[in-house]
C-alpha cells in the first residue's frame, strides 16, 4: 500500500484516531508505539525510529545482559520500514484503531539482519534466484481459557454457563457454543486480509484450530499467522475470555501446534513436487532430506520456550523423533495424500508459541539446503513412529539452545547477528527459569528429603 492509497483508505475510516506501529521481535512478540493517525505519512515513508535492541529482548521485555546493541552502540535507533501490507483495523480496543506492520533497517539503509522478518525475506530471495516460489499455509491451535485465575482453566460455555470439563475433538456442540467468538474472529480475519479457512474443535477442552489458506508468498503467510494470533487474543478479551498459544498450557491435555504446509511452484506456476503420482518428485525428497538434516539444529526455533518441551513428549501426539512418511501423522514430516496437483510437505514440529517468521525461515531454509545439495532422505516411516528407535529432537530447552548455537547448518540459514541474538536471548531466559523453584518442588521435597 502506498501513501496515497492509505490516505484514501483513512478517509473512509474517520473513526480511527490511533495507529499501533509495531515490529515483531525474536519471540514473536509485537513491540512498538501508539501514535496519532496524522502520523501515518511518517510511518509509510519509513521515518519512524525505534531501538534495534527491541528485536532481541527476552520474553519479559528486558534487555539481554551484555547485548552489544545496547551497551556497545548506546542503544542506537534503527529505522522502521513499512512492510507494504495494508494497515489493519483493530476492533477490540475501546476505540477503533489501526495496526501497521513494520520491519527494521540500519542507519545506513541496509536491512537489519537481526529482524526475523528480514531473515525470512532472505530465504525467499534465495528461492527466487532458483526460479521457485514457496506456497505456504499454517494451521494454528490455541486454547480459550477462563482469565480469572493465574493458572489456566477451561472456560464456561456461553450457552450453558457450565465449565468445559472434557476433550471435544471435532465437537460441533463446542463450535456452536463459542459461535459468537468465532464469528468475530472470522470477521476480523476478513477485515485484516487474513485468509482464514476451516475451524475445528480440537482435542483439549476449549481448544480450537483454525487453518489459514495457502498463499504464494511466505512473508504474507507469516504476517497472516502473526496477525491472527494477535487478533484471536484481542477478540477473546472482548468476549470475556483469554486465548493462549502456549505450547502446553495443561500438563494433562493436548498441546497446541503450528503445522506448516508448503509446496514450490516454478516460474510457469507448476508445482515442482507433483510427479503425477503418490510419491512426489526427486525435488520433494531432496526438500524432505533438508528438513530432516536441519531439524535437530533448528529445534530451538520450533520449541523456543521452557514450556515448549512439555508438548514434545513421546506419544503425546506431537513429533519427538526425526522422521518422515507418507500420510502419517506420527512423524515430524508428513507428505499428505490427495491429488498430485496439490502434492506438498507438512512440517509438524513447531508449537503455536513459536515465531512464525523464524519457523518458516527454518523450514524453507532447510528444504532449500536439501534441494541445492541434492540430499537423499532416509526411508519413510510406516506405522507408529513413536514405537520405533529413531533419532530424536533435543530433549530439553538447554540442549536445543546448544544445538542451535553449535549448528553449522544454522549458519547457512540465518545471519550471525540473528543467531547470536537468539542464543543470548534464550540463554538469559533459561537462567531466569532455573533460578525459580516451583510450588510442586516444595510440595514434593520440602519435608520429604
């Protein structure tokens, strides 16, 4: 969207007086400024400034100790470029507002390599150099919870007033009980240009999944996912609930994932994974091999938080092993069945708590390495992958941080700057978590040992 288009759009929205101008940090948290609507021209021209260090803050919004962006440069500003996506209306605030997505460049005009959106853009450009375009869709799971307690609990049905107390996979009743909430989510998606498709009631009490349609633009797909998560949380508050994309908000219920589907089209618009049959092309298998060979190093992207690893337990309906297969939901990399024209790869590792820009950069970057180097995948798994002796993902957060830090293939996907920022951020968060003793530890050990 250009300045003139935005001005024309605003003339039809006279009630909007506020703009939330935001960037997305490494944790997928939106950070930015609330500015008057008369500064839209400044935003669209890339004249808004914010500290570059904002992109690398920890999950609590604190600077990373020893971060060179803070101390060595005096916490210097960067320039915020408008991404070109049309400003999105925000309908859950006390007054109508708009949301503008930005990404950062340095004072010399070059893209800031620590920006996660820039990292995905760099991967997309590498595909473009091969004459290929990724076609991407995401599936996002989330829980609606009662916000009245510190710990989550299932919400009360808006229809019966009774608290949900059982899992409701594909329950039409649960969908209908939350009809008003879901209607507002779909209305918000239409207003923000998010291609929302089907919604289902998932395995956990108050858990839903909404699929976003395929788009031939990985940046838009990631933008859609980021905006969707923010929209769902906002609409939930409007209805008196809270929505969480935590990977595992309940220890005894299903976790929430972010499954990614992708194919590749050439310059003639042909799906290069389609061989006319069920197996797909050599290019598909090279891409699968790239995903397999980079999965362990990139686990920190797919599971970036302490809570993330509660979801990735063997047998918990989330992949814990490095494996692939055809039409098999027990593996990390699934090649779905169906029409050969729609042949694609589904990546099932990432939690809903992960940063969509980094998730897509790791997936597409790994696939591209496999294609460029013509790697061959291992034999596809048939049957229950959970019961087999396979290579596994890093078992815990500390191991994932170490694997990402040491991973040589990470360097072929991400800039040194982003890699260093992400590792420092996660190390600081891990130190803080390990310094806290939980109530369950007190209950178990205080007077027993």
